[in-house]
C-alpha cells in the first residue's frame, strides 16, 4: 500500500480512491480499518481477498451519523438511545437491513442485517465526509493476525496490496469496537465487548443480554448462524434438472436448468464474490425446487466462495 499523511490533499486522494472502488486503510479511535465503498460489491470483495479470509463474515459499515444509517438500515428506539449516548465512538450497532438497500449484499454476508458504526477519529470522519459513501471496513490485519493499532502494522502486513494507507499515528483505544445486536424484537445482545462496556450500555437500555448464559462472547467473526438458502443447493454441478436454477462461473455452465445466472462471465473470482449472495437470493425466489452451482476454482477468494457454498449445501 502507498503510505500517505493526513494532509487535506492526501485525504482527498484517499476519498477518490474509495469512490473509485479501491482499498484505503485508515485510522479510527479503536484500530486501523481496511476500507472500501460499501455500495460497490467488487470493492468489498477486494477486502476479503486482501485479508485472505477463508470465509465471508459480515463487515461493519462506517457512516457519519444516524441519519445516514436510516438510508440503509431500520433505526429503532434502542438504536436512537445508544447513538445519542455513544456516537460518534467505539460502538457498533447491528440493525435490520432496509428493503431495497443499495449496500452490497457482501457487507451483510447474506444476513438480513447490517452493522453500523460512526467513528470518532477526525481522520476517519474527514474521509467519510470527503468520500460521500458508506465505508465497509474490518480491522486492517490479515486473517488470523492481531488488529493493527499503528500504521506500521498495516504497512508491513499489506506491503503488496494495491491501495492507500493514511498514517494517523497510533490508535487511542487500541481495541475493536463494542458490537451490540439490536436487530431482533427481543432484548439487545452484546456480541463483542470493547471500550463501551455492558454496564455502560445498561445505563441506557434496561434489557441487554449476552448471547447465552453459559457460552463466552462470540469470538469476532463468528456468528451463531450462517446464511443458508431455503432451497436445496448442489455444488460442483455440471448438469442441472428442469426445475433447478443454475449459477454458472465463467465458461463452466451446467447444462440444462430452468434459469441461468453467471457469477462472473469472465471467470473473475472478485466479481463472483461480489455477486454471490445477490444471485443466491434471486435464485431462491425463482419458481425452482433447487439451485445447481458450477465448480468454482479454489484459489484466492475461491476458498471463501466454496466455504459458503458448502455450508449452504449442508444447510448450516
Ligand atoms: O473497531 C472496530 O470495530 C474496527 C474498526 C475498523 O471500525 N472494525 C472491526 O471490524 O473490528 P471486524 O470486521 O474486524 O469486526 C466486525 C465484527 C465481527 O465480529 C463481525 O462478525 C461483527 O462485527 N458483525 C459485522 N456485521 C455483523 C452483522 N450484520 N451481524 C452480526 N455481527 C456482525
Ligand atoms: Mg477483526
């Protein structure tokens, strides 16, 4: 990544890069994030590619304030109370996705929810303002490594990645944000603890629970349930039945089938990742009894795509 300072021209360049679908690592008050335009599926797919994650998990969407959230998610009274108390700051709120929401499906990894955070760091805020788009950003570390709290950590880990890195010095908190799930009708659920504590939240919401009494907090990236289509799915299909919807990949087009979508006509895994959840949702709504998916090569993002297809095929 190319390292930049935090002067106005650099921030302008970084904002442009984000709008154009590129990757920008930037400081927040918690840890450095690896950002992409959350409305651009291929840009979001590049985050997963760069991190080398063997699976897709949903990403936090960074916005300036609650007014922006309401464009994409459904804001309830609990969210209003917590935003009033803790935003901008190290609190992430999981909310229902608004119907017709223009965020990439990949930021939700197929779930009907989106996690939102309004960072307090002036550089992060300036970048969001200049870019004018919501920015999805996980911590800027390769999968399996510690979260980065200094620009040096990011520079070392992502030496060979095409993108920009804004050096804003060390992060004040150094620990990822607190994640609270407000998407159900039930009580709020603390999914990850951080600088905003359970007691802090309880001062504003009477009903907050941990995922379950005897299990520890879900470790970052682990969700209790995975998205699975409601119709049977077959992987590595070379032929399809008359009542199956087909997902092809490049030249690999299963013969037969009722409807056909191609994850990427040119056989590009980044494009396929960007299309995956959207096309599965479409196939699910078609008048078919099942979904047949062509073989997907295993390299790079192929591992994460195959992981998700395998889970879908096994219904977990
Ligand atoms: O402090 C932070 O939160 C940093 C900075 C960059 O903002 N970001 C961060 O992102 O730590 P990440 O991707 O490393 O962690 C996001 C956490 C994961 O545990 C993920 O599973 C959870 O948030 N998450 C994201 N979207 C979710 C959703 N729709 N439902 C439930 N959990 C979600
Ligand atoms: Mg992380």
